[in-house]
């Protein structure tokens, strides 16, 4: 595919978006909004743009369409500000935002008990089932007085906004926080005022056996919720297939058509599709050329010196399998002593969900695992592992430019955007070691070394191979990865969703 082909796809996408939204309004419903407000010391409101593909994908478009983003307030300032046009870029783009402000205890149950960890751990196959989860009275209370309540709040807010628009509306719901809202919304609205519902799930959907962890009432409510949408999007075909199988096993009176990717339930069809999410290739390249990134790059080059660099960039999150990554590195140093003193493992970690106990514990455990490698193999001349914890995206991008091997060994991952960002900005023809359980593997396996995430032995071998791979092969893999990523970037992700709405004549 040439640059011109990529340009053509982009133009087609832009034309489709413009045409699509010339006749429709848009509502986005997600746990997080596109901006967060904070009160400065002088009392003025300051805003910070949130990350995430959807904000990026919609930034250019949003000026020209009737759009509202509904989200939970993340700060007191969000809750006070409540509703209005929020700034999105320095150049003056704005978006209409409405923040919902549930009671603190309601939000706690919805977010910190049900969404994370209960659903997140379940969907990433991370529960240690002989011991956890323990679904006790407190969990049920969090479900009924937290998750259900917040989903109702979303449904009510969406219904209000839909009625305020004078034209047909597309509602794009995001992720596992909002599984129940579509059913509440459908039940609330009369047939002719109902919007088109498109729900995209960013995380894996495991098979029906795993959903048995949840009591029938919870899992049925989730499936009923999702069977109220018109188009249900997953990252991969396998996730979509697992959803169909889960409906067949756990949703009485659901009628599943595998070939068409469709579930009939309560006289309504839900079309199940895969829309692999991606990155904004152009915007990332611009950032990679910035002075700020260049500054961090010099720092990282100084840290690594003339050694080879193994890199990982993740949230400090158990599903990312960070500890096994260190164990694999240790095993490589043990079996291939020629690498000792000649390679550095840099783990750049963004602190995540530290108010959930499992995440606090995990951060402690992974720091201890890194310390063990350094204590065993390091000396005054050489520190094998460096862990940098902090929120700093430009620094992460700088590191991605200079890796020799990028390790993405997640236990389970919806997509994993780092696996797409790395090859896009890397300047050393670095190798990608990719978990077969990351959604990105569906698209990128032909340019990556694919590993099974629990197989520390194979991961160690893959690290060794990556560091010793002939230059020609590295070049070939790196250019294939760039090509695969460029042809399906974030604009294509949005475009494919809109196309499915058009094709299905919804
Ligand atoms: C979920 C799913 C799915 C890195 N350092 C910083 C920072 N980053 C960027 C990364 C990457 C993003 O954050 C993380 O995205 P991932 O896809 O790797 O992982 P999750 O956060 O788990 O995302 C995942 C994704 O949703 C999209 O659907 O791919 O499977 O789990 O772009 O480079 N971001 C910020 N500060 C940093 O310091 N803000």
C-alpha cells in the first residue's frame, strides 16, 4: 500500500463521516469525558484533555456536527461545571460535555467494586477462582446501589439529550462500565424516538465458561443490556464469537445466528462486529518529531548508553504481565550470558487504579521482581532493569523510538496500542515480541514474534532472538509492521463503525 492509497482511504473516511453526520446527531457515552477540569489556586478553572482514541478520532470532526459527550465527573470541578462547551484543543475546538455526578458511595460501588476489579478481572481471565472473587453482600450492594444506579443515570441523560436533538441520533457507548445502560434506554423510549445504539467494548470478551463466575442475575442483566444495542463492536473476531456463545449459553430465549453475527432477543437484532481500534498515526509522528520528545530521547540514550534496549510501556496493571516479563529477562541472562552487561530492560509504567488493593499490591510485587534481577545480575557498572513510574507520554514516545526489542506480553488485552505505536515511531528496526492474547496479534502477527504469555521460557527465547536477529530480517519485520498499522489507523476504526450503521440501514 502506497502513501497515496493511505491518503485515499483517509479521504473516503472523511467524506463518509461528513455525509453521515450531516443528517444525524451524535452522543458519546463513556465513563470518562474528553476533558477534566481542575480549580487553580486563583479559583479559575483549568482543563486537561483526556487521552484515548475516540477523542483523537473525533477532534477534527466534532466542530461540524451536533455532538454531546456524557461522562462521569472525575473531579469536584467537573461536578461543579456540569454541562457546557468544553475546550478540546489550544486552537479553539470545543465539544459539548455533560458530567454526571453520582454520590461518592454510588460511584465507588460502580467503579471500584463492579467495573474494576470484578468485570475487568473476569474479562482478562485474571481471577484466582479457588480464592476470588468473593461475591458477598457488599458486592451485591455495589451492583444494585452502584453499577445499576450509574447505568440508569447514563440512560436518563442520554434519553434527555436524544429528545433535545431534532434529528436522528447515533449513540456511541463505550466499554464495560455501561453494559446495562442500553436496555434501560430502550425501555425508556418510545419506538419512534429511539436512537441508533452502537456499543464498543475495548477489552476482551471471554467464553461462556468464564462468565459462570458471575451469578446468573448479574450475567443475564449484562447480556440483556448489550442485546439492546443495534451494533455491538469488539476488538477481534474471537471476542465477537465469544459474545455470541455467551448469549447462547446464558441468555434464555436469545436466538443466535453465528454466520450473520447476530443475536435476536426480545424482538430486536443486535449485530456483532469487530472493529480493531488503532492509533492516530499522523498525530503520533508529529509528536515524535517535537523538541520535547527529542529532549527525553537524549536522556534515555544516556541511560542506555551503548547497550541494547528492551522496552515495555504499560499501565501498572496485572493484565499486562509485567512480572513474567522480568522473569523472562532473568532467564535470558541466565541462559545467554553473552547479554550480561550489554542490554538494559527499561519498563515505563503509568500508575493505575492505585485505590484498588490488587493494583497497589501488584506495583509492590513488580518492583520487588525488578529489584531481584538487579540484585542477582547487576554490579556497580551495570543495572540490568530500570523501572520508571509516572505519567509522561512524550517520554514514553521517546523511548519507543530507540528500542531494539519491544515486549508486549499481556495475559489478555483488548488491543494494546503500544504494539502499534512502537513500530510507528521506532528508528532502529526494533523487534516486536507480542502476546497471542493481545488483540493486536490478529493484525500484527506476521511482523512480530508471537509468544504465549505464561510461557516465560519462550519469552526468554524470543528476547534472545530479538537481540540477535539479522539486520535484514529486522528491517523486513519492521517495515511490514509499519505498513499494517498505517493502513488501518484510528480514522478507519471510526469509519468502519459508521459504515456498519449505513450498511445495516439502521
Ligand atoms: C484499553 C485496553 C485497548 C503511555 N504512557 C503514557 C500514556 N501511554 C499510552 C500508551 C498507549 C495508552 O497509553 C495505553 O493503551 P493500551 O492499549 O496499551 O492499554 P489500556 O490502557 O489498557 O487500554 C486496550 C485500549 O483500551 C484502546 O481500546 O487497546 O487493550 O486495555 O497509547 O502509549 N498515556 C498517558 N500518559 C503516559 O504517561 N496519558
